[in-house]
């Protein structure tokens, strides 16, 4: 592999004589086959050469991410003029990424063990919530994260878990308030802790009165208007992506699904090739909250955007998800990646909006349907709401309808 990358015999010999040459060559060949660019291959080859020299005669490559970072930081103390510029954090991050990807390909990267106080209780609850109570993976992960942070805060007090009382929870929420937690964030933490300690009471390892005593700030129903951009801004967003750039072609298809159909980020991230029925012009969406599939007509404009992306941009991989990264390694876009796409596009157009993630385009979709006179029931069905209470908030943004109510002539009763 080094013969294909480098022209100079001395450079080839340098790479071939360094430690773990066969492992590095095999990985670089794998990167070439999956479509890495020439520049990326050269960068990886040089970084892995430098990293292999930092291993100091190790005979195995079983390393954790923390050990990889430590080796790279140690290399900064004896930085070579010919080596990478380790004073830059971006260079260190790149080296960590390349080294970990290499070790992961070889099966040598050890998973870091996250030490969580009272972790066995947390694992027990999460397993029950997922398999017995039937919560989604996303909900369990969110609850786990909130509970984990509380347990880490509580651990330094050196008290058993069954000694937690409502004053401890109140003190923890006070710390969050100082850190700037919004009321909704505090309520989410309260919901997670209440569920955790309710389960603990059923298992007998905490007081049965604790869960009912935990209280968070009051959240009023329908207290906020949905925060979405104006439809004219959405049109401007989509029009600006009518280019031949690969990333614009992909992002245009993604944004159309958000804005026209009002899909959630998780629903677009998990959309698979098999979910597009080209013969009948239909989309099959696995609804995140309804836990069932919903069929939508595939609009011609959206179908055209998807076809252009699939034919000219998307690489042929083993992944069945529709939307992948545009650079190697080609992998499905995460919900965080979709958020970054929407946020960066709206910021570039200076669109004034409280939130700039995919959900704001969902709000824009609902607001547009309200303006067109679509009923709340139809909007709820379109958005995949489980109950009408989720759709009711959009009645507050139906300003023409509210004006008609305000202008209603009471006749003789006035």
C-alpha cells in the first residue's frame, strides 16, 4: 500500500520499516476501497506513522481512548520539527481520531469503562424501563443521563443511596438553577429522578415517600407559541440549495422532508431505502412516538430531490439508511448531524428564530397548514401526534381565525 501512496523510495522505506507496518498498510487499503480521497489517505498514513513511533516498543495494540490521548499528549513534550504541530488542539483531535479509527478497524480499541456511582441500580432501572415498562431507547438514554449526573453529584457525600431525601433533590435542582437550567430542563430532571426513585421504592431500596415528594417548577400548558421560521424564510432556504454541490443536493432533500412533511429528526435519520415505494410514490415513516409506520404520498418535488441525491451523491454502501455523510467513511447521519445541517443553514441566512434545529421546520410546517385552513385533526395526523393536545398549541398561531372570533358580532347582547 505504501508503494501506491508514495513516490520516493526513502518515504516508502520509512513507512514500511516503522512498527506495525502490516496493520497500517491493511487499514489504509481498507480506506482506499471505501473511497477516501488521496489527500485524506496521505494525512492518515503520516499520522499513523507518527503514532506507531509513539508506542515505544509495545507488542500489542490493545489500547483505550484514554491511553491513545495520553500517548499523543506525551508526544507533545518531545515534539519533533518534522512531526505534527501538537500545540494545536485541532491537530491533537485529528491524531486521536485517526488512531482510534485504525485501532477500531483492527478490533484493538478497548471501550472505556464509565464509572458511575450506584451504577448497578441505574443499570437495573434502565433495563426495566426498556424491557418491562416499554420506553423507547431514546427516552431511556435521556433518563439515564439525567439520573447519572445526579448520582455523580450525590456520591461525594459518602452516603448510601437509600438515604437520599427530598432535600438532596432540592439542593441538586438549586445547583442546576445556578448553572442556568431552564424550567423545562429542571422538570425533565424531576421526571427522571421521580421515575427512578419510584422504581427504587418498588424494589425496596429507597423510601416509598421520596418519589411523591419530589417537585419541580410549574410548567403551564400551552404557555409558549411554537417557535418556527416564516414560510418565506423556508422557501428562501430551499431555493438557496438549488446548486450542483453534493452537500447542497443532499441537504435540500433533508430540509424538504423536515419542512414539507414535518418529520422529526429521528424519523429522517432512520429513513431507509426500503421505505421509499417508487412504484406507488409513497413514503413509509416509522413514527417515533406512535411506534407504528405511517404512509405519506411522495410529492413530485420531494421525489425529484431524493432521486437526484441517490443518483449523483449517495455512495453505494452496506448501509440501508437514505442519508449518509458525503465524505468517507460513509455512515448514516445522526440526529445531531441533522441538527447541525439545519442550524448552520438557518444561521447562514440570518433567519431570526428562537430555535434553529429540525423541530423549528416542523413548527413552520404546522403553521403553514394552519394558515391554509387545515383542521387541527388533520394537522395532528400529518405530524404524527398521538393526541389532539399536542396539536392544540397551534391554534394559538391561527391569527386570522382568532381575529374572526374577536370580531364576532354579538348583536343585541353587546
